[in-house]
């Protein structure tokens, strides 16, 4: 079955991350694009010769579609996804799929009553570093993990809608779906407490460009996720176990393993031998969109379940809400 697809929002992400795999895959046919911007529509027409719409409700009423991909501004996703589901279309929603937990709940309710598929897009769950780290931890190479740090950084300056709260901008919603989610996926953990800090350092606008999320899992592992707009270089991952540490800088993984010998003759300490190994991880750290679209095709064709369940995306949204609430109120949020 060919999946008749429309892209709603043909901007930076819609015209690349999504249009590229749709164009390349024989499972998809791009039949329509909706964008309020004339130039974006013309770009799509020149590339695909597809139908064009300015208003998504007209597109939903006028087209026989198996999938709508929502890639508009972050404040628009949930309401547009609900419109798609109401019109009887399956919908893939880019991150952040919702600006808050109430919006996530509304989409899930609409999906249940429409009987259509609601597919949250969280591509970093297929990140090559995350997948390699999962295998390393499963091998026991650093022993029992007690702390995970995940960070991204840049000296950046943005000037688009992402700097405004009214458009659901800000780095928590922009980067949190990658950086808060990945360590949780790595540990397959549930979060019990959240402490958040948000700062506006470089960007104009009225939202944060730095955030810290300090989370404790139900197994008492500490996770610290951070986006920092005023840092030149920090490790992207630091994973600490009782027998070693793993650092990741971009595609470079460094593993320090500790081996403890029996205590010294005077008995007050055990000598430790450290061994360091390095490797390079290849692939896309934020997920291979071509491979993910193959999975989406198989999910829509009923051949396998879609791996990012709405419930897990809603759980992530709840944690992001808690980071914001904690930062605003200066207290630890208990999730149970
Ligand atoms: N790795 C990822 O998954 C990833 C990467 C980048 C962006 N994103 C997400 O994609 C979304 C879009 O980001 P972007 O950088 O492409 O933004 P963008 O501004 O380049 O694109 C948004 C598009 O939506 C269009 N639009 C706005 N209102 C509309 C409406 N009412 N109807 C139809 N079209 C409308 C705009 O004209 C624009 O072309 C954001 O939510 C962002 O978080 C995800």
C-alpha cells in the first residue's frame, strides 16, 4: 500500500527532515503540502508537483490522505493534530508534539475517538550514540550506573519564532524532547522527582535558552539534562557507574574502566587500575530519518507497532512541564 501523505508546514524541518525520506521511499507519495507561506508552497510544488493549500482544514476536507505530517510552529501542533484525527487521518507530529500535558491528553483523546493513529516524532530515540550506549551498559562494562549527564551546547543566537513564549518557543520544548528523553530511554527508567532551572542568557525574546533538568529515577539514579547556549565544549554524555565512566564528545566515546585489587598490606584502601578505551560511533546522533520513515511505513501498514507510543510521549511532556513548574516555583516536583 502506498501511503498518501501531506506535509503541514513546509519550513526548515518539513522540507528536509520529513520531505527527504518521503521523497526517497517507495512506500510514500507526497500528494499535498499546506503552508501559509507562498514561497514555501512554490518550493514544494517545484519539487513534488503536489497539490497546494494555504489552510489545513481545506486540505483535510479536500484530500484522501493516509498520513498528515505536522511540522508547523510548536504552539500549533496539538490543535492541528486534533483537526487531522477528527478528519479521519493518521497523523505524525513533530517534537514537541504538545506545549503541555493538557494538549497531549487532548490529542490522545481525539485519537481514541477517531480510531486513527497518533504518531509522536521523537527521532533521538534512534540516535546512534544512544543505541551504542545502551549496548555498552547492557554489557556491564562500567558496573552499576548511578548518574547520567546529557548536554548540548553552543554559542548560539536565534531570532525566529523559537524565542517567543506565545509560539511555544524556548529551549526546553525545543531540546528537551531530545535531551531529557534520551537518558530516560537509556536507563528505561521512570522519573520520580524533577528539579528544573531555566535561564535566558543570549537570545532576544522572552523564553529560556539554557535549561537544567535534574531528575531522580525510581531506582534512585540521578539524571542531569542540560541545554547551554553559552558554552564552547562540554561532553554530550557522561555516564558514571561504580566500575567506570563513559564520556561522549560528538561521535567519540571514551570508556574508563576501574579494576579494584584486594586491599593494600596496610589494608586502608584497594589499589585501582584504570583502563581507557576509545571508539567512534557512526550514524546520526538524532536518528536516521530515512530508517525511521521505513518504520513509520511498516507501522501504518499494520506490520509492526510504532515504537514511540503516545503514552510514552505524554510521560515525557509531563516531565517537561515539571521542569518548567520547578523552575518557576523553585521547588522539587514529585511525580508519582
Ligand atoms: N529533530 C527534529 O525533530 C526537529 C528539528 C527541527 C525542527 N523541529 C520541529 O519542527 C517544527 C518546525 O520547525 P522549523 O524550524 O521547521 O520552523 P519553520 O518556521 O522553518 O517552519 C514552520 C512552517 O510552518 C508554516 N506555518 C505556520 N503557520 C502555518 C499554518 N497556520 N498553516 C500552515 N503552515 C503554517 C510556516 O510558514 C513555516 O513554513 C518545530 O516545532 C520544531 O521543534 C524538529
